[in-house]
C-alpha cells in the first residue's frame, strides 16, 4: 500500500503579492516534500526564495538555495519535518505569475 500523500499549492501569485506561506497541517511529520514551480510565461528575471518553518518554531529560515525563475531547475525536493513553507519572489517581471505545487509524504 502506498503511504498517504498530501497535495498543496500556491497558484498564480505575482511579485506584488509578496511572501506567501503554505501550511502543511498534519503532514508536518512527513519526511519528503517535492516542489514544482510553474510560470505564466518565461520571465526576463526573478528568483524564488524558500523559507522553512519547523514544527514548534516561531519563524521561517530561508534555504541557502534559491530557485532561478529564468533558468530553473523548477523541481526541488526538501527532506525534513516542515510545518509550513514560505515563498518569496524577488525581481520577477511584474506581468508574470508563478505557481508552486507541493507533494508531501513519506519515502516508505
């Protein structure tokens, strides 16, 4: 039997929307989180910073790697216990939007 998987998403957000958070709920005990970023159109510039909030923590810690919204890669995996994820775009073209699709689950 396949372990349970939770699907979460953040859709059609722009630079003007600022930082956006996705709470994983009971899936904060999941070990693997896969993120896929999609863009409304190819941008001329932009990065996406991913912040992680550990269960019980009071704030987010940014991962050292940012997603290059021009060149990718657009698929990213995070291993660990995560209560919520925060996405902060920087320098994204004003007429473009991004979406993030998240799958959270265990590897067993």
